[in-house]
C-alpha cells in the first residue's frame, strides 16, 4: 500500500496526489482507528499536535522574520549613499532619456516619453495584465448563469448590512457637485500625460473612481444602463487593439520606430508627441473600465 | 568598511528611505506569515508591495535635482532625476492591483463555499470533504 517517493512524484505530476495533504496511507490508518472506537483518543492526540505545531510555527516565524529583516538591513550597509549622482543607477541610459528624450519622442514629461515610446511594449503588456485580471475576476465572480435558469433575475450578491449610499442625502448632494469635477480632473490628467505628471494609468484611475462614485450614489442599475457590459467590452477591446496596432508599426519599419512618419510636433503643445497622446487615451480607457468592472463584479457579480 | 559605529549609524540615517522600505517589507511579510485570515494576508502582501515601490523610487532620486519634466528647454542631464525607476514602479503598481483583485475574488469564492476566512478552517473543511 505504501507508495514509493517516485510513484508519489509521478502521481503529483499527473495531479492525482497532493503533497500538502496527509498521505493516503495515513488517512487509511486514521479511518481504521476511527472504526475501532479510538476516535476520541486520536482527536486528543491530534489536538495536542496541532497546538504544539502552532507554537512551533509562531516561534519559527518570529525567528525567520527577524533574520530576514536583519539580512536586508545588513545589505543596506553595502549600498551607495542615497541621492548621490554617482550611484550606479544613474547611467548612460538615463542620460540618453533625459538629454534626447524630448527631441526624439516630443514628450516634455520624460517618464511618459519613456513608457509610451521607448518602452511602449512594456506598457502594452501592463494593459494586457489588467485585461487578464478583469477576465479572471469575471470568471470567478460572474453569477449571471444562475439567473438564466428560470428567467427571474437573481438577487444581488450584496449581503444585507452594506451601507446604501444612494439613500444618504449628504452623500447624494455632495457627489452631485463632485462627480463632474472628478471627471474633468481625470480627463485633464489623462490628456496632459505627455506635458505634466500623470498619464493613462493615473488619469484612468481617477475616471474609474468617478464612475464608481456615480454607481455607488445613483445606484448600480442607473450606472449599468449607461455603461453596459457590451459597451465596456467593446471599448476595452478597441483600445487594446488600437494600442497593439499603433505600436506594431515599429516592427514593420525595422524596429527603428523613433524615426516614424508621425510628426512629434512642437514639444509643450497639447497636440504633440506623436502617438503618446492617443496611446495615453487608450491606456486610460482600459484602466477606467477595469476599475469600474472590478467594482461592479465585487458589488453585484455582474456589470449589467 | 566602517571604522566606527558612528559611521554605520550615519550611513543608515543617510539611507533612511531604504531602511523604511525594508521595515515596511518586513511588516508585510510578517503579516503574511502570521495571520491566518486570508484578507489580512492580502493586506500584508500589499504592504510588502509598498515597501518595494518605495525602494525602487528612492533609487532614482538624486539630491537637489528636479522631476524629469523638461522645463524651459533645459535638457541638461545634471538637472533631472532618473526617470527609469518611476516607469518601473508604474508596472509594479499595475501588477499588484491585478493580483489583489484576483486574490480578493478567489477569497470571495472560498468564503461562499466554506463560510470562513480562516485558512486553517478552510483546510480542515477541505480535507474532510475530500476524504470522508
């Protein structure tokens, strides 16, 4: 009955064996014990073992954490002084980005020029990480299937006891004034990404928070009537495809995308910096829809 | 390397941002190990993330220089801080948001099934379910 280690390993590889569980032999012995009426005694032994292993676990945790932090602090002693211009992180890459960045990308904000022009594929990957996260949350939290069984809409997953902000007068009145300003500020941060601190990610997060506030205060139904699942899907997919296609031109021009046919314009103008502004808008839309979908899925299990 | 304890403390005090980020990382890690509550584990992981961001951004900082936004046409390298760590932190934040969302939705599913957030209870219930 006792399996060899290799057999267990192959079983684990096939997915039929879990190393974290107790072994099958052990479980058999335990069940035999239970059938012979030694259940109570065994439970007592198990309980003592559990308490002992819990104490041991805590002691080892404390030791491990202290040693871990100690080693990390020790490594600080070998770091160069903070904020010195001679640090190894300040190398020729940084000098190139700062010195030639504005001329080559047209963006006044060097960080925006870096993440959306020199390293635009990195940002495309980030957008797809967010998209994948939305897909995973959709799979895990979606509860529209149950409602299709008998045609009646199922009650929301919201448990009783959650505050209904839509019934609060103060919140309603304040957010009626606040929401337009948050939208305008979000659009400003989004559209000025190449000129000032900000960009797609921060601006999209602000826009998404405005949408969430709207859904909270005016009710999810009203928000879902405007921002339906279909609209969000379409908009996100169009943005991601636009980003992917727009940045693919560097492949077709031999990866020499800095000399592109798209003019960089006058640095400092709102309509400048070539593709950075449209790419910022695409990223902002993706982030905004992601935040809103997260909220809706966690709040009621579906966007509609 | 250090001739006296005084030197050592001066070095640690100069690198105080790195020390703080390591302490944040340690706090998050300890939370992750100690608490059996799944939500607190997520909080611990996010505190760890914060420590990493702080370390990364502090690596790009240079004393007395300005944010890397070209102002008044000055493209002198000695005038701006390092923009690369800022871009890297952006990636980190996005990944951490996505991971947090997925973890939270998994926790919601676990809670719906086992009505508990305690990892030990969930393990026990799962073992019983599989072997009885």
